[in-house]
C-alpha cells in the first residue's frame, strides 16, 4: 500500500492537490481513485448501472478534475473525494438522460438461430461501419480512428489535432461518436429485412 501524498498544511486544498498532481500525477490520481471510486460505483449500481458504467463515468470525472486542478481553476469547498463523487453523480445523471432519449434496441426473438450458425454461414453485412466513419469528415474520422483503432491517449490526440485541452478532445470525440451512432442507427432503421 502506498503512503498518502504529503499535502502542505499552509496551502489551500486545491493548490496542494495541484502541486501533488504536478509532482506525481500517477500516484495522486491512484490515491484519488482509491478514495472516491467505491462511492461512485455504489451510486451508479444503485441507479441501475454496471461496474463498467461506473468506471467510464469515473474516468471522465477524473479528466475533468485533473484539468481543473492543473489549470488552477479548481475551487474546493469540500474534500476532493466529495467533489469527485459530485461530478460523477452529475455525469451519471446526464448518461441516464441520454439513455432514456436513445433506448437500446433489443434483438428480435428470431435472432437466436443466427447466433448458433457456423461463422462461415453468416450473411454479408448490409453495411460497414468504416463507410460511415469515412462519411463523418476528416476531423471526426481522425479523432475516432486515433482513439479507438490506434488506441492513442486523448492527450496525444489533443496535441496532434490542436485542441486547447484534453477535455476539448474528449468532447469532440463524444460528439463524433454520437454522429456516427446516429448515422448507423438511421441506416439500420431504413434497411428492410426480407424473409
């Protein structure tokens, strides 16, 4: 078990956190994760989410927190853990509202025989997702392929694409992904299935 980072007693908590993050980012973020993630996981699971949902929400939360702390815009009126849980609660509520607007489509009952078929007997896909990625435009295509295909960190993507911050790259990635989902969803809704 690692020892907690020593925070100077004379500095405001946000300034001390900023110094700890700049001195040893990995250690400081790990400590914050251990302190706050269990509460975020409980919050998300109580509201119908899975552990993966909690991890996704908390990762986004840490990005927001880190950017605020390093930029010097973080103002703490409570502990860092309380602040992180508050951000995560807000982000989870946003996700629940998004899911309510765009409910997941269920598979039809007759899809089970297709799942049991041999891999070489699958029909050709009616579309390729890559075709839809190509239609998004150069900026979205670059961001999505860099993140999902080449697995580049958002900091690297932000620097390469000229975004002001990692948060800006995160927002752009989310917007591009939503545009991709919408175009694929529209194609699936207009596609007719012949029996």
